[in-house]
């Protein structure tokens, strides 16, 4: 059966040995635990304290120190960094700031302290205007912070373009700032409620549709032709000069930037009737040329009498006026040789009579000789050509 005493001794020894091993393990673990302890300087929102910890990473240490973290909080060093003994950990709490930036409301998380810091963080320090002083502590702000940025916009009004800097947020504010009032019919290139952004271009076309314009317009005269057997065939002579008439027209016009783009007739009144031109058209066959004869002596016969026979001037008068030395056709030409008033006076005919048709044929011929001496037969181009005179 064996020795009972020996068995008891062996069991006692094994038990004591096991207890010793356990105790040694506990002591070894405690030594290791104490050896791994760390002293860390922890700063949260500017308040610093020293904590004893056995965590390895920043996040583990903060968790054991029961420091809650927000999604936008800033932790230095990073959450996953290993922390050595004597290290410092800083937690900067993010604050949710209520912003109205160029009319748009939003919430912005930040860890900066002042409004000036916030503007720098947003990249707006140089160009923005803000509703509160830059030195204001964000922790003291309990309402929305309004920020307006500077924009450069181009305005074209009535055809004139200018560039201006503005902090206006909406187009109506910009127009009021620039002193621009929209007319009821004006056309604008962007919606009237548009937001003002940097580089915006706005064109305003000034429309005027109630303007009127009064115009004086000519009425062209017509021509009436009458056959005249006293004129050579094919020759035409104006016996009554035509005169254009006149009418006044009133239009409703549409103007865009002062330029007329359309018109509509409102009324039209004839203020002067046209005078038709009367034209004599010759039907008499051309006379055969006659030999030239010496100038006739001055004839004292009264105006309208026959011219000396066999005279080239008589032939010329026959061609010009049908031989009628006292004719006044009403077209500015007079007498048998159809002088104009200025030609008659210029050649000295005024010493005989005020107008050619009031002088005798001889006086008309004498004056024609003077006229012929200064320009030749060219004063009677058509008939001189037909009579072979040169």
C-alpha cells in the first residue's frame, strides 16, 4: 500500500512549491506594473495637471484620465502617438462658431481664441469687414458673427462701364450703394436678387418706350409734260419749276441706352403741298440752217415785233422761242433768245429794259452780241448745234 507519511510530505511540498511560484509571479507582475507607470503633464483648455498613467498612446492616456474628446478638438501630439514618461499632452477644445459669411449662415468649428484669429484662419484677415472687433474673445460671443468680404464688380449702365470695390452681399444693396435706380422697363443681365460675388459683371440696359420723335419729311413733286410745237422736236424745257412738299410725322420710338431700335407712326400731317413741275416737250421739226448775215442795225420797233429777216439771230430765236421775242415762259428764261435774268443784266441789257422780253428784238440782239463775245455760241448750246453755229 506504500508509506502514508511519505505521501503526505510529498503533497505538502508540492503545495508549498505551487504557492511560491504564484507569489513570485505576482511580485514579478507588480514590479513590471510599477516599472511601466508614467508621469504625464496634461493641459486641457489651458489648465495643466500632472497625471500618473500606464497607457501607451495619447488616446489611451486621455481615456484613462477620463478626458472626453470632440470630433474637432485638437490634440498635441496626435491621438495615436506613443507617450514617453514626462511627456506633455495638450487638448484644445473646438468651439462651434455661428457665422454669416456674405449672407450665408453656417457653423464653423475652431480652436482659435479671437475674431482676428478666426479671420486669419479663414484667410479673410485683409479683405473682410466683421460685425465685432478683431480682438473680441470667441468665448465671449453669444450671437452670430457677420463677415462681409470685399469684391470687385463691373457695372455697365446705359452703355457706360465702371469697376468698383464693394462689400455688398446682394445685388439690390450693390445698386443702392452705387446710386443706381432701375426703371420699370430697364433690362438687367443677372437676376435682381442675385448674390454679389468677386468678378461679377452686371449690365443694365436703359429702356424708354414712351418717347416720341417728330420728323419733317419731304414730299417729292411730280412732273407734268406738255407738247410744245414752239420747241424743236426732242427738246425739253421746264416751264414751271417743281417744288417738293413737306409733311410732319410723329413717331413713338423705343430707345435702348439712348439709341433708337424701333419706331411706330402715330400721326402724319401734310404741311405744304408739292408743286408739280411743268415741262414743255418740243414737237416742231428742226429748222434748216440759214447762211449767216451781217448783224442788223438797231431796230426801234416795239417789243414783240418781227426780227430783221435773213439774220442768224432770227434763226436762233426761231429755234429758242419759236420766234416770239416777247415770250415769258415762267421758267426763268425770257425773250426771243431766251436770256436768263442774270445773263441779260451781265451783258448790259439792263440799259434797255429790266428783263429781255420787255426789250425790242434789236435790243435783244445787241445784248446777245455782247454775250456772244464772251463765250461764243456756247450760250445757246442746243440750238447753236442744230444751226451749225460754232
